[in-house]
C-alpha cells in the first residue's frame, strides 16, 4: 500500500487511450505527486501540466537508454502499452505485436525494477497463458511470466475482457466486438482499477480477472466520489 506517501508514477503508453486516461486521472488526484510519462511522442493534453514530465522515446525498444536519474523516488509504475484490438489477429502484424506487447512491455518492467519501484501494474488479457497455442494469449502470458519473475514488492496483473476506447478510437473489428461501443469496459475504468490496486494492494502478486477489476473500479469510485 501507499497510504502515507503520495504516488510518484512512471507510465508508459500515455498517448494511447488507456494510458492517457490513467495519466489524466492521476494528474487530478492529490494522492499523486508526480508523473513521468514515456511515449513515442508528446501528448499535447499534458503539455502544460505541472505534475507530468513527458519523456519522448521515438523507438520504444530502446527503453534501456532511458535516463535512469529520472527514476529517483518513483514508487508506482503502470504499463499501458499494447497493440490495438484490430491488429492483434493480423498475421502481418505478428512481429509488431511481439515487439510491443512483449518486448516493450518487459523492457519497461525491467526499467521500473531498476528504479526500485514498489508497485508494478500491467494490463494483459483474458486467458493469458505462456503455454497457449494462440499467439495473443501466449505472448501476454510470456510477458506476465517475465514481470512476475522480476521481484517487485507488488505486482498487479489486470486481465480484462473487451476494452471500450470511446468514440472515434475504434476500428471496424473493435466496433463489431463491442457492438458499436455499447459493450466492453471503458478504458478510464481500467485506469481507475489499476490506480486503486497501486493504492491498496497488499499481496506480492495478484491477477485481477474481470470480476476483480469491476470490484476495484467500484471501490475507487466509492472512495473518490
């Protein structure tokens, strides 16, 4: 838990839907002191924020070159990077999917661990399993295995079902899967769940399935009305 000291966050993926929502929520919370957001480009939403420092890394696979002096004091890390639903199943995107959802995600986890981050939260996917025959669930499972082996004091792995990224951010496959955005968990709620886990989780390693994520979302909303 981080009950007495404020969150000093390290975030990757703040130009995407979930990461942008997470940084926006953290920025408004008095429980958060500062945010370092790593991305391929800046998110203009946060250009004038006094809490958010944006670190531009055009090639995210070069994350080992991140300036580690910026990690001082970081106590909670949030991995919000991932391939969009429309690209996950495309064979032409297989290498990109592996590079992003495994390569960048695990590189970020190792970076966070090198800074001695107390908490590490990551969004993977339903039925993630490193032994799965399906590429999507296998890669997610392999990523989870690496994260769990790094030795963080606390790891939260969120395995949501479909995510709803909001109007204007859905491709045609996502439109069909969420029935035009009617179904799926809003990404802002996933962000709330991960922040709640950072604030309250006591377990060293915990995997949150959809029902657990819903509870975290409700607990967050009840606490921060």
